[in-house]
C-alpha cells in the first residue's frame, strides 16, 4: 500500500483492542507525514452545536440558525479547514481527482460509528455531469448510505459565494423517501464533506422534516 497523496509506502500496526473488536479494521490511506499537515479538531473544545473549533458555547452561525429556525444542528467533524485540506479538496472536487475519495476512510468510519442512518448530501446534477462522480458519496461510500435526498441545480456553488450569499441560498433539496420509510428510522445522520455556514445541512434537514420525518437529525462532516 502507498499514501494516496505522496505515494510513500504505508505501514500499519494494530492495537490488540482493535484486533479483538467487532468493528471492521480499515487500513489508512494517508501516511503520517501527510496527516500531520491537517489540523485535527479537539472534540472537547468545540461549539456545542456545529463543532467549530475553540467555541465552548454556541458560535455565531449556530445562534443565527437558532434565531431563524428555532433549531441548531448537532454536527461533529474530524478536521479544521486549513490550507493543506483546502488543497486536497480542490484536487478532489475541482480538478476531479477521484483517487482521493479513499483518503479519509478510517477517519470517517470512526466519526460515523453508531450515529444512526447515514444520509449523504448529494451533489447537483450539473456538478455530477461535470465531475463524473459525487464527492460526498465518494468519501462516505465505504459506509452504508441511504440516498433519500436529491438536490436541484442552484445558481452558484457554495464555494463561490460569500458568507451572506451562502446564508441566503434558497432550498434545493427534496426528500424522496415515503412517510412510511421515514417513520421507521429513529435517527438520521446527514453526512457532508464540509460545514461552512451550515446552510446546506440545515436545508437538507428541513427537506426531511417537510417530508414528514419526526425523528432526530444530526450531522457529521469531514471538515469544519
């Protein structure tokens, strides 16, 4: 095996507890050198809502959503969005280097363990046609996903909008699951690659509620 970023050989030694656990072993796809470039979030020092680093209470984004919709979305992420991760995501999403979809498999397995039914935030049809793949489904595709949300095309990608424009983005998600299907699920966990203002995730959650879902909705993202 080799690192999917720098192509150095990979070695892995497993702890006895991991070998004896019931969870499947997921080998790393990144070497230690590359992983040190990323800023891992300390879960004990984050916003209690969205998981933004260094916020013990609700951050400004979560206060905005609580004021606007009366709810906050419990999100947790693995990494803070630093320059190294920005480069990786640009290579993956903008350049279309699909080989990177396995880079964070081990991290995402740990992040999404025991959190409920995983629902990916799917890409827009025009973006899929341009890339040839769905980046979120690519990242989380080694996990069992429930594709019950579709997304209509919007005017501009979120990455090309400033903060105010992101917050004003209209709803574009539609839930395709029936009321009976939704009623059988106690907790849904939305999964996405990146949490910025929270607009996309809150819209996805609202689409589920509009379709009749009355259970718990949380989210997990690779980056915050």
